[in-house]
C-alpha cells in the first residue's frame, strides 16, 4: 500500500506531479459536475475543466494556499461556462 500524499503549496510551486495529481483528484469530478450542468455538453465541460487546471498550473507561483487554488478553479469554470452560454 502506497503512502498517502499530503498537499503542500511548496510542492505546487515546484510543479511536482504529486501536487498536480492531488488537485486533479480532489477537484476534477466536482468541477466537471458544475461545468456539465451549466453547458449541457460533456465534451465542452471537460475542455473547460481541463483549461482551468492548465491555467492554475501555468501560474502556480501566484497561489499561496489550497483554498486560493480551489477558488480560482471554480471561478474559472463558472466564468467559462457563462461565456459558453452567452
């Protein structure tokens, strides 16, 4: 049985795969539910969520807590869904 990973912002800043995988595992399903219920298109929902993760990973050093990362992801997904629906 493997060790349980405990997220650290330093790991995220250093762009460690374990930190990225943790965030995806922690938030992807709920973000997909939010996006899919808004855009009613599973493929588009996946693209929106993927783009949100890519954006947060691209700017990793700008986030100082897991809460800030979570807030960014949800806001980005909601913003992109609103653009899609307008």
